[in-house]
C-alpha cells in the first residue's frame, strides 16, 4: 500500500511540474511546439507526456528523473526571462 501512495505522490509531482512549465510557457507565448523543443522532446515523447498530464500512464522516455530535471531547468530559465521582460528598462 505504501508503495502505491509513493507512486501516486510521484505522479502528482511530475504532473504539477509539467503544468507549471506549461503555464510559464503560455505566459511567455510559446507554442506547444516551442515548449516541446525547450524540453528536448520528440513529437511522440511530447504527446506521451501531454497524455500523462491528463491522467495517462507515466511515459517510459525520457525517464522520470531526467524529465523532472528538464522541467525544473526549463521552468527556471523561462521564469528568469519573464522577469527580465517585465522589469522596467
């Protein structure tokens, strides 16, 4: 039972991180294709991860730790760019 709770928590964490990245990307007016390229995903991988966010199965590639690192780095870079764009010149 504890293992199932851990899986659910891990899935929720990954979904939340993907949603944060997507929100920042939308605020930056990035298309879904640009967001996909920022994360270094193929079209199939993007499709699989987009399905996962909508309660689909966890994709095999890229592996979860790799994807979480990509999401964290990309979200940080986009947030810094958004802050710079919003700062007075």
